[in-house]
């Protein structure tokens, strides 16, 4: 009997999980596609893609449709709710976001950093919610939106370097900051004023303001508090809105304000 080495056996589950993750990412972007398209988009051999898809169907994470295509199952909604409720770092987030939305009259978002993206943890809907693309569980890259760009600006220099060397990025429209040079300039501006301004760089007609949230334990930036709405209502109020947001960051219970933000008072 030939035994596999411990190194090989340890690698196999990791490799399978990595492939499953790629397939889930593909289905998240292209829900309702066939296994051949899944294999091509993920870069996984068809035989492996078929096997992993079957496994994901068996555990209820993927649904096999009648037209031989695959989709993410509704189980992801439950998983999203559980993940959000487990974020005890911000236990009073719902109430605070509702207060911010009432104060600003705009939609408010709490986002956390995940890799080179920001993930929306909670949001409190304002009158312009239908114009905004971000929802709880949704992600945006560091280069896009006020939350992502303020998180990039306050990340350490090594993270900034690793991210910017991937530029240029595929932007959302002509206003997106996609080059390393443009983002370096933006980082400097954000650090100087203490908040980020997203002026139609994701959705035409929509702007947002974002301030960073820092960990009490080690001072790392861990997320952002941001508010967004129609550009005409947002842009004339940038500093006012930034001041209102920074007031609420301390009340989240796990953050401290950057030194540059102390200039903003409600």
C-alpha cells in the first residue's frame, strides 16, 4: 500500500478549496452559465470543474438549473446574514448608521477591508438608494468609491505598493482613477484632508464621502464609514458630511480617528 506524503495530503484540500473559490467567484459574476463556461472563466480543467460543481450542488451552495447551467444558491443569503451578525466589532452599527442617514439625508455605509477590496457590512438607506450599486455583502475595489480609496490611502505603504503595481485597473467610467499616478495623487489628497471624495467615479450622477475606521488594538485601518447620494446634493457639502461621519466613527466602539480628521466638527 502506497501512502501519500503528508505534504501532498495537506495540499490537496487547500487546492480543492482554492478551485471551489474560483468557481464561486465566476458564478458570482456570471450567474446562470454552463460548466464549460465556468471552466474557461476559472482556468480550471473541465473534468475538475464538473466535479467541483457537483460537490457545491450537493452541499447546497450552487444550484443546477434545468437548462444545464449553474447558479449560486439562496444559501448565500443566509451565509451573508450570519457573517454580518458575527461582526461583533461593531455591535451598534445598525443604530448608528440609521442616525447618520437621518442626519445627512443620504445613504450611509459601513465597510470592512478584505484583501484589496472593501466589503459592505451594513447600510442605512437614504432617498437615493436606487442610484447606488453597493449593498450589504457587496464589494468594491480599493480604487473605486470613497470607502475603497480612503482605505487605500490609510493602508500601510507596502499594501499601497503591492496594490498600485497592479495598475492600471479597469474603471467603471471615464471618471474612475485607474492609474498608479492618479491614485498616488489621490492618496496624498485624502491624507491631507482626512476623507475621500468619490465624484461620479463609479456611477454617473452619484457622489460619496468616506472616512477611515482604525483598530483600537494596533491602529491599522480596518474599514470606512461613508455616505452617498446624488452628486448635486453631495458635492457642496463635502466637509460638512465628512465632519458628521467622523463624529460617528468613535461611537462605533472599535475605532479611533486619524489625526487629520480632528479639524472636522459638527
